[in-house]
C-alpha cells in the first residue's frame, strides 16, 4: 500500500527512511525527535524531501529523479493531527464536509451518512469546535479526513491528548474504520499498547532511520533499547472466553488454554471470545508452578525469545499454551539467577489484567 | 453651530470619498503583503518590511514630494498612467486618495500581519491535506480566521486616510472642491481671519467620524470573534 525511500535534511536533523508495506495499519514508533512527524509530513507533501521516491496504493506521489512532486492537495492523503486541528470558524458539519468539496465526484468513495454513523458524530454536527471535548474533536477530525476519500490515512499521535477511556473509544473506532472503509492507515504513536493492538506491522524509527520492523509484539520489545527509558511499555493482548462471574469476590474468571485468567470486572458469560491486555511489567516468571503466591492468574508457556542487553531490564517472550504471545519484563539479575533459556517451559504470573474493550 | 457652509460640506464629502477609496485600494495589497511577511521567508523579507514601513517614519512632506516626483504629470509613473489609462493624479482628488493610500498602508499592515501570525499554520496544512490548494486554503482558512485583524487594519487605515495632511497637501495642494479634505480645510480656515468657528466645527466633525469608525470596528470585531 505504501512504498517509500526518502531523504530529508534540515539544519540539525537528517532523515533517511526506506520501507514498503502492505499492512492495513502500520504503527510508526520511536523516541521523540526520531523523525516520526517529519516522515508523516513528507508523506503528506507538507515537507519536500531532498531526494527519494514515495508511492501510495501504486500511485507515485514523489520521484525526485523524474521530477515528480505532487503538492499535498493532489495526494489525497488524510491527516489526523494530535489536537485534531479543526477549523475553529466552521461547524463540525462544515469541517467534515471540507475535504469532500475538493474531492472530484467520481472519487467520492466514502458516503457522508456512513462516516457520521460509524464515527458517531451525528449529534455534534451543528456544534462549533470550541464547544467539543477532546475525544469529540478527534472523532470529527477522523470523519473529516475520511470524507476526503484518502488513499492513505496518516494519524500523528491521534490519542496522545486523550484520557484512558477516550483512548479506548478511539482505538475501537479506528478498528471499525479499518474494517468498514478499507483505507490503509499509518499511525504514529508512543504508546506500545496502541501499536500492539492496532497495527499489523510496527516500524521503529530512531535518529531518522528505520531501526526495526515486523510484527508489533516482537518488534517493540527488541527495539525497546532505543525507546525512551522504559516509558514505552509493552502490552500483550490475549484472547480468552468468559467462564463465569464470581459475585462473591466481584471477579470474572476467563478460560484460556494456558490457564485461568482472573479479571477484576463483571462480564456476563458470552459465547464470543474477549481480549484482555497485560502489561509486560505486570508479568513475573516462575520455573515451577508457584503454590504460595497471591497471584491468581498463572499461565503455562515456553520461552521463545530473550532480549537482554546492558540495560537492567530484559524482555522474555513466551508462547503460551494455545499459541498466544506474552512478553514479560524482568530484571537481568532474575534472568541470570533463574538461568532462563530459550525453549524452557515456564509459568507466567500475571499480576494485573485489563479488559481490552474492543468487543469481539 | 452645525450650520455648515458649502465649502465645509464639500470638504467633508471629499474626505469620506478619499478615505474610503484609499482604504479599499490599500486593503487587498496590505492583506497580501501582511500574509507574505507573516508566513513566508524569502530573500528581501527584511527589505520589504522596511519599505512598507517607510511612510510611517519619513516626514509626510518627503513622502508627498516623492509622490510628486513619481506620479506628477512629468513623473515616470504619472506620465505612463496618464498616457495609457487616462489616470491623472496631479492636483486631482485621485492624487489625494493615492497619498492617503500610501500613508495608511503601513498602519494596516501591522494588525493584519499579527492576526495571520496567530493563525496556526497546521490549520493550513490540514486544509491542504484535504485537497485545498494554497489559494483556497488562504481564502477559506487563514483569511476568515484573520478577519478581526483585517477589520482593525481597515479602520486604522481609514482613520489615517481621513486625517492625512502633510503628504496630501505637498502632492496635490489644497484646492477647494478637488483636493481640499477636512484637514486641509481646517488649515485654510485657521489661516483665514475669523475662520476659527469653521475650523472648530470641522475638527469636531472629523473627531465624530473617527469615533463612529472605531465603534463600527469594535462591533465587527466582536462579531468576528464570537464565531471562533
């Protein structure tokens, strides 16, 4: 869907990025100053590269050798900004319809009603941006970008200024949009849980270069040495089914092939599987089945990868019984003292589990 | 007191006409120059900035003299315009309007430029990514958002044009019915024995016009601001 090889230099920064990807959602991650936003601006045409090529959905947007540089208005690349960047003098409806007005009729693939309904902004259409909350603004911004029928949707930290539950809503929404409109997306994020949950492929940028890429769960831990001092914490997604609700303790028991998962929440039993999220720092590892511990969620698995370097923390990737991946962040000291190796059968002690509210 | 003589009525009408034409003529280039100064970095940025503000710091009589040399009957620009467009500035009300345009231009630039600088550039980026070219992005986003500054600039320019004296009298003299605006008429009355009451009346009237213009600008600005 996107193929690029771009070089850009300004006074104190150089970017030289090259990748091609067919992923439906690409997660672009990296420490601040890595060039993530610069790359997004180059893709959108809001910055001019010194040299290189860029194609989206097979259409060449930039080719400096051939002297091709499409201006942003001809690229049809939707851009969702961190703080929405709604036009303050226009109503939500006028904002949403702005791009459509400039889209040639045959290329208007995205119907207004469907976007408004999917994004859930029908009740906001008459409002001014200044009267909208952060989450509402972001929804209107998404609807606006979609209505221009883009070839590619760029999102620059779309959830960075939202609180936890608004973030969950927007993540749900991004997944619904991916399924409903089949528009490839590139999401810039500094939050591992967003990338792990949404992206099919993670691309890690550092000092203006691609330093790692691949499936988010494997790529992000192994790239963690370039990611800001552990702030970039790995989250795991597990699929389980609701076994029962324990009213006495207020807990829901989930059945997972690797063991029982105890969740502090009330969920009614349902045939459909649900997803839960586990932070890598909430996972401990035991070599034998632990008997005297307060941890109630104990899952069986095998070590498939160990990522350790000079930093105090090491990332141990497990393949759980049933196939789910789970990454644990443990100290390098524990790694050495327990003598953990690839291929060992171990138990993952999960201290805390959060419901991943993406429904099915 | 407000028993106006024909000479005074003519001067008032002429002043309003000259100031209105000057404001309308100066506003579009002022918007463009202010936008260029606010948004673009180009060779000659500082030189353009200085040139635009020159009439503000030069003695008005020097500006008027420069206009006379350039746009007078035998000046290069004046001769060209007279020959090709039949546009004559020397000793005509059009010359008074030109002098007022030049003098009010720098006063319009500053508020308009400031309001463009306060419009987030990324709003323009958003418009471009949605398919608007530079011109549409300017017309639909930057210009409406800078409207309060444009209104302030227009009113300041109008008030300056209404009061312009030095450059006007140097360039087109003080001809009743042709180039005698309110300030020039006040000056003439003061020079005339027993002309003080007329001068005072015109002084009050010019103050009243300026105050009404200010009130209109306040109201327009409040309306423009309320939309944001």
